[in-house]
């Protein structure tokens, strides 16, 4: 890393530290998440890159216990215990009615932005996949009344971390190839 | 946003600013990208969330002009002009040999981390999709010699921004629903 420090912009270490400290948080305190915090998270999500700038992401913010109970179908039971869950959905058609082949990529990038912003705010969150599993998408479609072209991509329960969850070290230099496989 | 400022952790504004200042950079100066910078980007990428912690992401770092020329198949011609391109690939099978249905989501999250880390370092980058387009995946498979289970997800050319590219304001409150669609 010689030669690197001198052109590292101010603030970059905070960004990198936040990326590395983000973790999947599955248990939460009773402390609420404010509407202002949710707005910050959604602004971050909507700043993601988007293929052909189609911005297919849509969001349903769910606070009601009865609805969160319907979304918590088993593997994602922490949705029932978080103060708020954001359902990241995708408009699967483009403006001409054709399939938008980038909708999952764009929704994934938006979700990662949302998770990183949550970490930055001291909140905890976890990506629970809906797509491409019918048995996970269907309960969300029904609970939220999603229109036909809108698919639930994932559900992110959010709250204040109870403190049990830690980031994982996933660094594996053997996953890096140079020039060719 | 009342009640928010007092519990905003130090460094959070730098994180949010970086998310909002990330942009798709398609033109680059001649200045090289160092191996240390590439390592920082890949460490960020490998810190992404991963379904069942399978970490299906793999990376090919391409600097050679001849290989970048082969990867630049048209829409992504800036790959030929960037000092380095990182091809984000996915192991599409899990350890049992079954399809890993989360590989695209994990590769997308890793790519977004990589793009955000590039922005933090003052570098410029752009996500150019390969998956799910056969006509984009096949040239990368051939140029890099990817094994059968490994698919190229996207290619990210990286360099120092020439300064032409600006972030877009994509904030659309109308994309947010509350409790139900």
C-alpha cells in the first residue's frame, strides 16, 4: 500500500470502516426507529446505481405488528420483532412493458446502500431474501397487496442492535485471480 | 428529523455523503490504480452480506490491454480505456453441487461495496452488467477462461475520474409506500 496514504481523501477511512463493520443484525432492542432515520435509509437506497437509470426499486415501510407477523414466514422471524421492516420491491417491467433484466441487480445495490446507511446510523439490519423463492415472495405479495408487475426482492428488518451480532471476516485472497482465471 | 442529530455516530455523515456522491464514472485519466488500492476495493467487496454465508463472489483483476479489449464488447467500451477492470464472477453452485440461488444477490452487494470504496478513495468506476445477457457473458467467459460453474456477473472498470461524470439525484418519495402498497 506504499504511495496510497498521501492521496486518501478525508472521510475515506470512515467509509471503509463502515463497510467492514456492517453486520447482519437479527436481534433488536425496544428502541424505535424514527421516520427521519427511515428517510435517510431510503435516500441512501435510492442513490444506488441503476441499469439504464430505470430506478426499478420501490419500498414498503412496514411498522404494523400484524403485517410484520405476516411477513415473518419462518427463516426471517426477526421481522416480527423489529420496530420496522422495509420491503424492497422491484418494478419488473420497463416503460415499454418489456422485462427489465436489471431489476434484481438494482434492488440488490439499493439494499446494500440501505444496510450501510443503517450501520452508519448505529442501527442494525439484515437482508432477508424473498426473490427468487416463490414461498417467500407470495406471503409478501399477499400481505402488502403488491400489483402484478411488482415483486418483493427482499425484506430488511431494522432496529437498534441488541449487541449480539458481530461482523464476519470474509477476506479470502484466494478468491482473487489476475489477468485470467 | 428531530431527535436524530444527537445519536448520529461520528463518521456517519462521511458514509452518507459517500453514498450520495458515488457516480458512474466512464472516462478516466492516465493515472494508474495501485495494487494497494485494488486490494482495498476487494476487501470492501468481500465484506458484503452473503446468503447462508456462502460467499460465492470471485474476482478477476485485469490490467492487460489485450484482455480489456476483449472484454469491451460495445456498450462497455470504457473497459478498454481504464487502467484496470475487475470482473465480478459468481460460483453458481453451492458446496453440495446444487444451484446457489443467492449468487447474483451476493455479487451485486459485493459490487456496490466495491463502487462505494472506489468513491471513497477518489477513484471512479462503473458497473457494467454481464449477467443475465449471454452476449455479454460469453466474451468474458472466453477471454478469462472461466470454468463452467463460474459466471461473470459484471465488469467494473476503475481509474481516476476525468471529471466529466456527476452523481444523479434519484430521490423519489413517491416510490415509498407505507404499511401496504
